[in-house]
C-alpha cells in the first residue's frame, strides 16, 4: 500500500502535468481516509483550500482525479482535526 507521502507526491506530479495547473502547497496538502476506507490525496493552495482531489485505487495503484471535492475532504478541511489520516 502506498504511503501518504507517496500519494501526495504522485498526485502533485499528475496535477502539475495538467496545462495551466496552479502549484499546490504541499505543506497544506494531505491524504484523507473516508468512512469507507477510500483514500483521497487532496492538493491544497497556500490558503488551505483544496485545488484538486485524487482518489487512490489500491488494486491498480492508480490515482484518479475527481470532479469536485468529496464530502470527507470538505469535512477534513473544514475541521482540521476530523478525518485526517
């Protein structure tokens, strides 16, 4: 299984390869585990607002960019003590 640091690094690389991508603040980016065990790599800007979220698929060791911000990520960024992995 991928470590949190590896997921953030892989998500950041994928994000930066996108045309016109905003550079994330890796100190504010983090991996969040949802209530069903799904892991999300959330890349945030310097204000701590998520720019993009990737869902981790452990079976294929793949990251997939999501449209929108899933509820577990919104909750974690609204309450820094909640849902942090």
